[in-house]
C-alpha cells in the first residue's frame, strides 16, 4: 500500500510495522555476512576495521540515499553506527587488531 492510499493511522502503522520487519530481516542477513567476513579475514591478514572500506560503504550509502530522496546525512549517521557495530561483532570473533 502506498502512503497516499492509507486512510487511517492504523493502516499507516501497519505499513510502518511491515517495513520495520523487512528491515530487521535485512539487517539479520547482513549480520550473517559480517560473521562470514570475520571467519575469512584472519587467513587473509585483514583487520576487522579497514578504513578505506568503511569510507567506500559510507560513500555508496550517501549516494544511494541522495538518489532515493533520503537525507544523506541521516543515512551516513545510521550506517556509521551499523559499521561500528559490525566491526565490534567481527572483533569479538577475531580479536582486536
């Protein structure tokens, strides 16, 4: 349902709940790739935090946000938190650099 098609707050809330559930599903899937990275990186001699990769991800997220009409500063803030969480998750498996 599109936002303009929502006639009640219950419909708006139901759609937000649907989107939130999808976001959680995607974040859970993303975390499985983070876990796999933490298994692969030690054999490759890579640390959990690779600053060039962090900035590449942030740049891509900002560009995508702009293209979709979302505030790129908001997207960057959210992703930097997500990246920090992901690196901490990797370090829990790999140990700090």
